[in-house]
């Protein structure tokens, strides 16, 4: 009888890929996890119990066929594993690196529920597609037949790129417009290299280019070209612009010099990692070297900021969050990584203002209006609110001052007012300012205008943007095949 290759979760322990030592990794922007060796990937994949109703799959936003690609990996059939993995996910090696697996596939693995430690789904997914790249199995879109219709996509983040890939494979002419000088959206300029190395993103962009997708970069829709002009040029338009308006701090001196936006800070650092000369980095404005850094927020953006500051050589890095560790939105895995690298978390704390003054020595951004301290109130968790979440309450008389040479605002993002910026009155938005679009197709209130990703969901996840982009591409193909309807505006 053939040997059973799977169900090894009782005899084989869960093992994640090796993590580089904190002392070493805190000095560079390279990814912190190594790749599995082939034998280890096979061994770890073999822990899967091949559930008849796989909860991992139902909790993956892309419904990836996880049990099948784990089985194929365990039996050394990697090219087939890659084909199955790529069939439902445009960027499997990116999701394998940065999905919060503990909340999605792995968090719902039955092996985890039975106390044996989840199958390491994300690490195996990354291994499969990194191997596929190495072996040359990843190919650019090569449509069997060209079509005349063209689609304009505004925004080259994961939502826009996933749609571009599907549409191009179907032979549609695709142009992607982006205001940045490189494609990738937050994959390129938000998420730091220690989570997602930049060549992993760039090789995907190059594949799309090689497959005939046209990129128009350094082009801000609304400034360099109007939304109407884009609509006039294409048979359909997809909006995938993400959310970039920063939630602001309040209180005295909240706009002092040295209080900066997380997105500016991370974009600058990522540009420097590409080898660009960035003035704000060179003049110290967006550079944490030698400084006392205070980051405000408890989500993934805050985690990326604190760990970037450590790598830039900050004197100290503190993260202020108004709830406790258990109630923070960011991934626990990232908090642990940050702590290992030397970040201090000050839970249950909330800045209510700032003091300013001159900083010595010269060169650290001296100036009378520059931030010197964050004035912090201590909090405690009170009664649960309507959503069941405990609300933070102020502990009276607990205020103290936290020294700060630079304060990074990482409180989250909101959508820009696109109908106003683009003079597009008929483009309906929700009360949160996100575009009102049909989940599953991306159709908006305007005829042949679609929207996906964060601009529809609010700040979300890469895997959801990919899902939206793929679903929307299918809807666009369906609509392009139908006779044009009268514009709905
Ligand atoms: P984006 O990736 O934001 O791309 C939008 C693109 O549109 C950008 O390139 C922008 O330049 C362009 N654009 C905007 N306006 C215009 C205009 N007017 N004209 C032309 N172009 C325009 N998710 C995870 O799953 N895992 C993580 O670890 C993770 N970490 C994160 C860390 C940070 C710091 C941040 C900010 C987010 C993180 N996220 C993470 C969330 C994730 O990055 C987003 O959910 C995802 O990128 C959304 O994709 P998108 O395509 O909708 O938009
Ligand atoms: Fe898990 Fe994300 Fe991969 Fe789905 S895409 S299997 S959620 S890592
Ligand atoms: Fe395998 Fe876990 Fe998915 Fe079950 S839930 S199929 S054990 S990965």
C-alpha cells in the first residue's frame, strides 16, 4: 500500500521558517524570515489533515485551494501546486508574506483548534511561488486573442494590478495610471522591505509590462489628467486609488514641526531603500537617526513605523496606544517582532498635546516651533460599547510628558473626497466617503465606472484588494460583452 503522505500533524511539530536574530535584522531592511528548504516545506505541508470541509479555505478571502496545494507540495509536485495556487491568487508569494494569517487561513485551521499548532499555510504558499519564479514557471499575460476594448485603471496598488492582470489575460487593452513614480501602491511605498522586499513587487510589475499592460506613472488623475478625459479614452474605468487622508492628532501644538504623517515617513524610507535621494531624509525631517521617536497608533501602520525607526538608528522608539495589547488592531506577530527589535510599547496612553522648543545639537532639525514632548494621559478600559469593545477612559491626574524629537501619526486613513477632487458629482460615496460600489462586481453609480480595494472598503488588506480586483475584472469583461447602456449619471 502506498505510504500516506499527509496527516503528519501528530508526529511533526509546527515549524515556521527561521527568523533572523533581532540584533542583526534591526540594522537592515531585508525580510526577516528565511525561505524553507524543500524538505522542510514538504514536511510542514504534510501536517495537513486534508479536511473534507477546509475552514482554512473558507476563511481565505480568495478561497484558495489550500488542501490541494499542500498535498502537491508534500509529494514534491511543485509545478502543479504553483498552478493551483496561482489560479485563485494573482500574487500568492505576496499574500504568503504579508497576510495576517493568524486572523484568516491559519487562525481557522482545524489542527490549530485541536492544539497541535496550525499548518504553516502562508510560509508554504510563499515557498511554492518563490520556487516558481526561480524555475521560470511564472509567465507574463499572453492573451490568445487581442481585443479592441480598452480599460483605464486609476491606481497601481494590488486592487488595480490584480484587475489589470485578469483583463490583459483576456486580451483587453489595459492602461494603469498612478500618481507615484513606481507601481505597486502600498506594496511599494507603504509596506517596508523587512515585511515585503521590493524586488518581489517589482518583478510582478515587470511581468505585467511584459504582457502588454501600459503604465502611465507620475500622473495624478484630477491634476495631470481629468477623470472625464480618462472616461473618454476608455471603454471602462476602474478606480483603485486606496485611502490616504491621515487621521490627525488634536490638542495644543498638534501641528508642530517634527510631527509627521506615517505615510510620508514610510514612503520616504521606502524610496531610500530603492536608492533614491530624498531631501526630507537627507535633511533629517523624515529620518529617525539619533532621535527619540514617538509613534501614535496601534495598527499595522504604527508597527511598520516603529520598526522602520529602529532600522534608521533611532535613539529610542516608543509606541503609544490608547487601548491594551489584547485590544490593539495590529497583528500580535508584528508586536512581538517589534519588541524583539527594541521597541517599547506604552499601552493605555493617549497624547493630548505637545510642547515645542529648540533642539540641541544643531542639525537635528533645530527650531523654536519644533516638537519636544508629547503630553500623555494614561487610560484604563471601561465598559464595552455597542460593538462589545471596551472604551478607553482617562485616569484623572495621570498625565506625564514623553520626550520626543519626532512624532509619527499612525492613527489610520480615510478616503479623499474623490467626487469633489475629480468634479464627478454622479459618483456616489458612502457616509464614510468611500465609493459606493457593489461588492462582487465593483460597479458604481456611474456607467462603466468600477471601484475596488480600500477606496471601497476603507483601509483593509492586500488580499481583499486582490479579491476585489479579480471579481471586478470578471464583471468588466461581462459588461464589455453586453451592449453599452445609457450613462447612469
Ligand atoms: P493602494 O495599495 O493604496 O494603491 C492605490 C494607488 O492609487 C496608489 O499607488 C496611489 O498612488 C494611487 N492613486 C491614488 N490617488 C490617485 C490619483 N488621483 N491619481 C493617480 N493615482 C492615484 N495589508 C496587508 O494585507 N498586510 C500588511 O502587512 C499590511 N501592511 C500595511 C502597512 C501599511 C503602512 C499600510 C498603510 C497598509 C498596510 N496594509 C497591509 C493594507 C494594504 O496595503 C492595503 O489594504 C492595500 O494596499 C489596498 O490596495 P489598493 O489597491 O486598494 O490601494
Ligand atoms: Fe492565507 Fe492569505 Fe494565502 Fe489566503 S491568500 S491562503 S489568507 S496567506
Ligand atoms: Fe489542512 Fe488545516 Fe486546511 Fe484542514 S484546515 S485542510 S488541516 S490546512
